[in-house]
């Protein structure tokens, strides 16, 4: 029998893929957690019915959320990742030579456990107990309240603004992020689809701009997410991603990110640029 799985994007739209088998299905205190093997995307992580990442295209999201901010900061040393329990973002962060420590604060231990077991390519740095990496199971919102003038770069690799992730999209959180960063620090957050989350993107952009003198929206093509185009927003105290000097020859191999793309990802179609006005 054919098995098809649909993520409901809106009330009237879904993304459907054909599934070979379900590898894991469970429930944590925070959400339902599933891993399925699909024909087009390979193994996929699904939280509360929402597609999070897949073996087929995960490199796009993880390279773009990690390398754009890390190549914007000239000397990133202390890094915090909020969420990102599949491990893909920290896998990219530890590749930067200047990085000394990466703290990852993920609320759901089951996501970490399941990713290590079923998505070893993505969770590689966690699996290897990478010496730069410290994984903490806890609430990123609470963690942010404790830090002051400490991090060079904060990466908010969160799920959708529902459930435990809601507070990660609030003004109060951005104020806490600002305080936790050093005077030249910067942060990035995944900010959803420019087609299906337009009021959210606009609200977040303006909230971040209230705290950070440099606020920039950038885009990446991500086949797993609604509409195939995904947005990220940077808030920076000093360094402008548009002025970053990214080496043409990167110190490591990437499959999506490169120095030209670092510039072009900030070029916005009018229908997206208007969200920042
Ligand atoms: N790439 C993904 C996307 O955009 O769909 C995000 C992946 S990552 C799996 C998101 C993680 O954020 C989830 O594992 C979720 O448990 C975690 N998360 C949600 N709220 C959180 C919070 N308040 N503190 C820390 N982690 C949180």
C-alpha cells in the first residue's frame, strides 16, 4: 500500500510526499517527534506534523543559517545556538576555525536523541562529541535571560512560532538576545516563508530593528519548506553582512553557500522587500 504524508502549510495548502517507512514515532513533553524515510527527501524529521529537515536538502538551511552570520563577524569565538536539536547547525558552526565554544540549548531531549540515532549525517558533531560543542537540554528563552555581554554570534534555529517556540519570536526575547551579545555581536533567526508568513516576517523585522542598528533579511531556496523560499533575519550591533569580506575560496567545502551567494541572498524581490519597509 502506498503511504503519503502531508504537512499542512495553511488551512488550504499542504506539502505531500510518499513515504517508504516510519522509522520512529514518539511523543515528548513538548511535541510529537517522528522520523520517516521518504522517496524524494530521504530520512526526514517531523515535529508536531511539521517537516523540519531532510537528508536530501538539509545542507541548504544549515549552511545558510550558520555561515552567513559567521562570515559576517570577523572573529566569531563564542557561539550560542538556540534550538537546532537535529545538530545540523552546530555541525556547520564547529567548522569555523575561530570558533572556540558552541553552546546549543535545545528544549527537547528526544529530538537530540532521535536525530543522533536516525540522522547521523546531520547530527555528526553531536555524535562525535565535538570538543568545541556543549549540548544543554533546556529552554532557550530562560537561558537568554541569564547571559550578558558574552556571545559573538547567536543563532536561533527554532521551529515555527507555535508551542515551545512562541517566545522565541517576541520583543522581550530580542531584548534579551541584545543583552547577551557583546558590543559587536550579531544574531540570526529563521523567520519562515515570505509567501505564507508575511505579517510575521514584517513584525519580526521591525521588532529586531528596534533593538539592532543593522537589520537584514535574506533568502534561501529550501524545497522542504512552504513555497520553497525561506527567510532569515539578522540583527547586528556593528557588522553589516553586506560589507562582509567573505573569502572567494572558503576554508571548507560547502554545497550551497559561497561568497557570491553571501551577497546575492540579501537581494530581495519587491514583494519581500516591502515587508521590511
Ligand atoms: N530547521 C528547522 C525548521 O525551520 O523547521 C528547525 C529545526 S530544529 C529541529 C528546531 C528546534 O527548536 C526543535 O527541536 C524544538 O524542540 C526547538 N525549540 C523550540 N522551542 C524552543 C525553546 N524555547 N528553547 C530551545 N529550543 C526550542
